[in-house]
């Protein structure tokens, strides 16, 4: 980490802690303050985006992630977060471009594999989804996410069907 990155990180620690405590509103207030005082702080933009994302404010989250990428174009976390946000906004082609850009740098990046797999699944591009998601599982993700992805793969392999709501 460069000296500048260390300073930027120290500036956002309180906001990150508030996010970890499940307080996105308070985190957003703190991170907006940091972003205003330190406009080149990529972490302030990224974590402010995360605070908005956790509040389902995807447009504002995306704007923050894009700003973080403008500051540091190689910021992988911001690129993946922007991709997930684009996916949730239904902007699948752009989301896929974000994920693929990360995979060009690291073909086994778990977050990018997950993003691309989710996008392809949503777009009914099942062969591609299966390939990305199987590679994602090979990275050893956390159990909760691994179980979710394994369920999707079971659907893709025809071993299970998606649950439908029972008629009420």
C-alpha cells in the first residue's frame, strides 16, 4: 500500500466500521464528510457506494463506484461492485463487461466469476453461467454463497427446478 493509500484508508476507517456494524445511514454521513474533505480518496467513494448499495440506492451506489474507478482505474473491488450494481439495475451487458475486465487481469478472480455467472444466469445464457459458476466454486467461496451457487448449478444441470410460489 502506498503512503497515499494508507492515508486514504485511515480516513475511512470509522465509516467502514459503521458499515461493519450494520449502520449504513451513519456510515454514509461519515463517508460523505470524508469524500468532501478528501475528494481524491477512492476508498471514501467505494465505501460510500457500499453504504448506498446496502440501502438499495443503486443509482447513487453506482455513481460512487464509477467515481472510485475514475480515481483509480485498476480498483478491482470498485469494478466488481459497479458490475453487481449494474446487474441489479438490469444493465446486464455493462455488468458483464465489468466482470470480464477483471477476469482479463486475473482469470480466477472469485468476485468477477460470481458476477459473470449471475449475469449469464439472469440472461438465460446457461452454458456460460454454468462455466463461470463452476469456476467460482473452485475458488473456495464462503459456505453460504457456495450453497446458493450450487443450487443454481443444480437447476442448470436439470437436477432441480426453481421453486415457485404455491397458489394461495
